[in-house]
């Protein structure tokens, strides 16, 4: 199997069912492409006080101004 454009071929040992893992990208049957915007669903899993930023094949979370944390957990500054 040829997984191109940032795809990783996953070999399911003992079977002929290898598949492409296209983390953050859609697989069209041949290539990993068409970025999936993780931020469109549930703010990407980021905290409600964070901003989700879509990246090609991934995303990042950062706390909004006035909050501290890693983006997945944001606490208000006292």
C-alpha cells in the first residue's frame, strides 16, 4: 500500500488489511489530503476559554487572554 502526502501505512500483521493512517487528513482511497478542520467540532477538544487553531493535519489550542493553561485546560487569572 502506498500512503502518500503525510500518510502512515499501518500493517495489520497476519492479515492483508493494511490501511493508511491519515491523522488530521482525509484519505481518498489513494492519498492523504483534504485537511480536516478539527476546530469545527467541539472547539477541537480545547477548553471553552481557549482558541482552537486549525493546522494542516493537526490543530493547536491556546488559552484566551486573561486565562492560563495549556489550551486544553484554561484557568482564569486571579
